[in-house]
C-alpha cells in the first residue's frame, strides 16, 4: 500500500498530511491520547473532498531525509535515532500497543530544532513490522552516515548486520548501543572486563556472543577496515572504476605566430558569470546574498551558503535550486516560515522566483533581482 504525503502550512503551524487514513482500535487510540508518549506525534483525522486525512503537527521540526540532504548524518544523530527507536518501542510495549505503528521512514522521522529530540509518527495502517522497518532505516542511514568516526561506523555496521537476522531482540540492540558508548571513551583498546560483562549478560538470557576471532571486531582490524567504505559504496550504488593510464607520446608543437598564441579578445565578448541576487531590504544587519551556485542553503547557521544573522530565522531555513534559467525556492520547514510575493510556502513545495519579487525569511525582507 502506497502512502501519499503532502504538506500544509499556515502562519502558526506546519503539518504533514498522510493518506490513506487508517485508524486503530478504539482502545488503542484512547490509550495513546490519554498517555501521550513524549516523542510520538499523534495525528488529527480530518476530512477533505470526502476523504479522510491524517494531519501531523511538525512545526519547528526537520525530517531525517532533509537533514541527510543538507550534510552527512553525524554519529551523534545516528545514535539518538537508534536509541529513540528502542525507547519508544519499550514505551509502546508497556502500553500493550504494538511498536509496528511507528512509521520508520526517513521523511516521517523528525528532529526538533529547539530541543534536539527525535519524534516519530503514529500510523496504524503501517504494513511493515518494526523489525523490518528498523533494518530498512539502518540501511538508509548507513549510506548517509559521516564516516569520519571509525568507531561510529563500526557500531552502525554491526547493528545493521544484526538486524538482518529474523526475530532479533531489543536487548541485543541495547547491548550494541551501550558498547558503542564505551568505545567513544576508549576507542583503541577494549579491556577484558567488557567481554566479562557481555558473558554475564549471556548467562542472564540474552543472545550468544559473537565469536571474537571471526566476529565484526576482528574483521574491522588491519587491512579489512575498508570493508565499511565498500559497504557504503554498495548501498549508494557506486562502482569504483580503475583509472587507465594512457601512454604519453611527445609531439613537437608546430611553430605558431606570437599573435596567434595570445590573440586579442574583447572583454565585452567574454561570457558573463550568471547568478541570482537576493537584495536585502530590511532594517537589520543582514547583507546581500549572491546565489552563485545551487543548491543554495539559507539560514542562521554559519555553515549555510547564505547566512542571515537573525533570531527569527531557522538554522537551515530555505533552499534555492535552479533548473535552466529559472530559480526555485522551498521552505525547509522553518519555524517562522518563508513568503514569496506575499504567499506563505508549504514545506518542500518549490516555487519559482520572479525578478523583483519580494522574499521574506521570517521577518527579514529581500528582493530577488
């Protein structure tokens, strides 16, 4: 069953809309709405043109797939997502509700810009069980993961491999995550006490330990460390091609007149560098933004292509792309919105920029020229 996703925004809030709207048992809904688990976005059921829709309030949140488009996902974000999945699964299990209701799709998992917390969408019509959904999520995150942290990649790949097994358990996932936390403090050497703790867990009923000589930690050592890079290329569908060296043949250059080697060129005939400009027309300390490449990210963070130093502008507020000679702008689910020509943009909906059109990032005014 295909899920249709759209977005709607007004001056106060931003929503993600899902169809079809499938509802759970009455007791499940009452249990969730009465307890309102933190980190679970409960939908409102609305009707439009005779069709039921589920509306999720995503104000001030950015989807995981959007974060991955802006930059590689760091190890801290990866850990937070995995830990949040485990925590939310345990909370739902305590409420006697199946964790299968978690929609573990990158575009339906949200990172709160203010608190840094992870939120999941509750969807009773989810056809995938939590085990398969979590494995597919890990496969996506592995391809987007920042590979600067060797230990972080090691843990991520170990977790991915474990979730390929049928009937895997939450207890083992928590063990792998705890082991990663220990590796952050002591990355070079793992003391025997660590293995002793794991053997004690084994006696208490968790899954058997992996073989130390043939397990992932052994494969990670020495020259086999590059297996993760191969895995990343495999997930991204990248095939490395060997460079073929062409034989170098020296051929004397023909004699050319000096005026032919350095011909006179009129400067007016040189191609001009084309780029768009957002001219600042506000009262603050912002400056003009020159869009000399795309995609062009605008926000208050220093890593943005166009920085607007304003407290009302989100860290990653909007994005500008270009197709042919036409520039397009889309809001990245900013807290205070983006307006083009007086029209408030819905999240992820691209609008073309016309010459002399006004663009408002929150309360900061620019003009596209």
